[in-house]
C-alpha cells in the first residue's frame, strides 16, 4: 500500500522538485514594460516586468538600481535566469537579472519611412545589377551638379577630357538642396553616361540624396550612372543604385577618363585583330589555291608518266628517230613539271612561315598593349598622389603667408611706437 503523506511533507516534496528543476536553466531574454521603481526587501531589490496580460518579478543586483530607475514604465529587454521560490505554501516565479537594455521606440513617421524604403528596395533590387562601362565610338555625358559648383566642375572635366574628340558633355546646373529640382534635373538628363557631382561636406544634402522620389528618377535612367557626392562616410540611395560610386568628385572624373581610355585601347586592339584575321584568311585561301594547283600538276605528271609508259611499250616495235624525239620532249616536260612543283612547294612553305610570323607579331602586340595599360594605371596612381601632395603644399604655403603677414604687421607696429616716442 502507498505511503500516506502529510500536507507538510507534500509541500516539501513540491518545493524540492521545483528548486531542482531550475538549477541548470540557461539565461533567457525577455521583453516587457518595467513596473514600479525597484524596492528593497532583505537587501535585495525587486520590481516587475509586465507583458500584455501577465507579469513576472525581477530580482535586481544593487549595482543596477540607479540605471533602472529612469526606465520605469518603459519597454526594456532583460537578460537573466528564470527561477522559482516556494515560501509558506506560495509559489513565486522570478528572474535573476544579469543585464538589461532599453527598447528603442520608433515613431509612426519613422516606421512609415522604413516601410516605404523597403518597398522601394524590393521593387528596384533588379537595378543593383553590375553593368559594364558602355562601348561607344562617341560618348554623350550628362553632368548634374550644384549651381555653386558648376564652374569648377566644368573646368576640371574639360581639362581632364581635353584630348578626347569623341566625347560630348552636357552640363546641368541645379539646386542639390531641393528634392524637386534635383529630381527634374535627373529626368531631364540624357546621355550614355550620367554623372551626379557634389562636394565634400554634403551632410545637409543626405536627406535629398536618400529621397525616394529622387532615387526613383535615378534608377529609371537607362545609362551608366556615376555618383561623386563627396560623402566619404555615408553611402546614400543614389550611391547604392549607381554603377560606380566615387568617394570624391575628382575620383568620378578619373573613372570616366580611365574607362574611356580602356574602351579606346580595346577598340584599337579589335581593329588590329580584324586586320590580322583578314590577312590570315587571305593567306589561307592563297595556300588552298596553291594546293589545288599542286594537285593538278601532280595529276598532269601522272598522265604524262602513263603516256610515257605506253610509248615505251610501243618502242619495242617502233625504233625510229621520230619516237626518240617525242621521248626526249616528254622527259623535258616532266622535268619542267617537277621544277614547277618544287617552286610551288617553296612558295607554300614561305606563305606558311609568313602567316606564323604575323601571328607572333599579333601576340607580341597584345603583350605590349597589356604592359602599356599597367604603366598607365601606375601613372594615374602617381598623378593622384601628386595632386594630394599639391593640396598639402598649398595649405603649408597659406600658413607661411599668414605668419609672414603677421610678422610684418608686428614689425610695423614696433616701428610706429618707436617713432611716437
């Protein structure tokens, strides 16, 4: 028969089971609204974490109390170990708090902006594809920039692209602080390449460059899109949906110059390759014709040989001078044919060697072209470094000018005081 327990014994067993169950429980993360200010009880602080319909007690270390007080009635995420306490026949569930953090609240306006941004990204994710720089014999480049920057940007671009007679540039001045004006300028722009140029320190324009209407107009342009907004630390929507995003306006211009040079070199290489291919085809056709002529000559030689054999058979019966003459002519003709065949073979061999030499020349030219491109890239890097050194030198010169003018002013003041005395 089973043992009959007293109420005290049963409560003790339940308490032991519950305490044992929570010994190896791992920490959990719980989100809720912090209740009233923490209150002390037997040197431990307590408060509650409320959900929509339920709440649970929090056991808080003394070092957390001051940090939790400003978060009362606010959404927080608590990290801690769930536990249970059975005291005087009452079961109390609580969390031993290890850490906590406030839940960042997002306004309805911010939430709506994020929703629209996600919808925009989903609708235009296909526009994030990588596009190669277009191959053209002539380029039309539309440059959009702020009215205040138009003059220096125009001078820089025209100087950089001075040697290119296959480029037409269309400058569009606008107000980079205005969403509507920038959107209209983008819609107006036409060309193989569209470049948006800003300047360093565009922090006040980030909202414009991240505007969904402006970005919508930007991604709809069926052209190679380049940005040089000067936002070194902040990438905007326009940067993300561009085929090339430059750190600085100068970098954007250098990209155009570099790519146009590559296209020009590639077109020249293709042109020379086509010429070499045509030469190769002509030589192959000529060799093929020579081979056919050789076959015809060999067939004629065989016919003469057969005729000679017939005449030799007839010579057993016909022993006369006329036969000897005809035989001599046949032998002479055969020798001539042999000589012609030898010359044809020499010509064919010469053509084959010429074809092989042309192929080696073409391969050598490609290697030299590759080396030339590598040298050009190194020169571009050196030019960029020199430009940076030039700017640094200009800054140092300005400082020395200020010091010199200050010294002259001070000397003049001393002389004036001496005169007054």
